[in-house]
C-alpha cells in the first residue's frame, strides 16, 4: 500500500514526535541538546514556524508547532534532522542513520487539544520516572510557561494568553493545569493520532478539516466501501 503524504496545513498546530533508531539515544550530553534546540530555533525562523512547546527525552523528542505554510513543517523537520545527524555523527565518531524513519505528526484541534497537548509534552519526563515534577526537568518548555525562566525559542499560542490577564495569572493557571495531569483518553488519542498521522479533534473539526485537503484525515473504516446505489 502506498504511503500517504503527510497531513500538514498552514496555521494549524501540529504535534510532532521524532525517535531515535531502534530506541537508541539521540543525545549524549548537554551540548547535544543545546545543538538541537539551536537548530530548531534557527530553522523555525527560516521556515516560518511558531514553536509553542517541546521536550527532549533521551531517545526521542516532542514538539508542538504551527507552520505559516503547508510545506513549512516538513521543510523545518528535514533541515533540522539532516544537520543534527551530521553534527552528531561527526562529534561522536559514528556513521549511519540516527532517526527511526520519518518523524511522526498529527494536526490537532486548537480549542480542544492545544493546552492538553502542551501538558502531555511537559509530563513526558514525569511519566518516564525521570522527575517527580515537570518543573524539575530542564529540557522542556514547561519552565517558560510556569514562569521559572524565559525561553526565546518559544512563541506562545494565543490560547495560552486566555489563561489569565497577567503573566502571573497565566503562569499559575498553566502550572495548575499541568499538575492536574492529562486524562488517559486524551493521552491515548494524542499518542495514537501522532504515531499514525491522523488528525485529532471533534467530528465537526474533522469534517471541516477534510474539506481543506484531499488527503484523508482519519483512518478509513475497516471493510469494503459501501456499494453505490446510483
């Protein structure tokens, strides 16, 4: 079966996962993480990407970003991926692939899933047992939104600004949202949609989205298509 083209649309937030090949680490030390963050920021400006959230784990990373054009996201990921592999292989004396195939991504409904996806990203280190609190993990965007540091890589989504009328109110509200966790159903929906390349949102959102692209936005129902009665 032919591989479907990526589902990417301008001005829509996308959740992205890039994994190391065979689960291998993609970072050896802090310098590697700093390099990847630098490449993400540099190329975000180049390709018109608003980076809203990120987390760097040992063998994969997550991003939440909105491209200004339909091809901005794939061009961004391609450029970052290629340059980081060259850097990583040169620095660590290795050859060959680093990534587990193509990056995975999903297009998400903003009002329903954007803040949930940010919390989902922030809580990755907690779910992995690396820290007990998201604010204790240094390689994510959580500290920026919780008011612990300023991160110049980030462009807060307009939905974040609705959390409060002052920076303190927004930071407190967001920190509380993350402490509340992500419902199991939402976590499953985001993970499954991202790994399989389908959009995630309400039926109304999916229907509207499908009108803007010829690419299927949901998995086809099993079985044969219904017979035409015409």
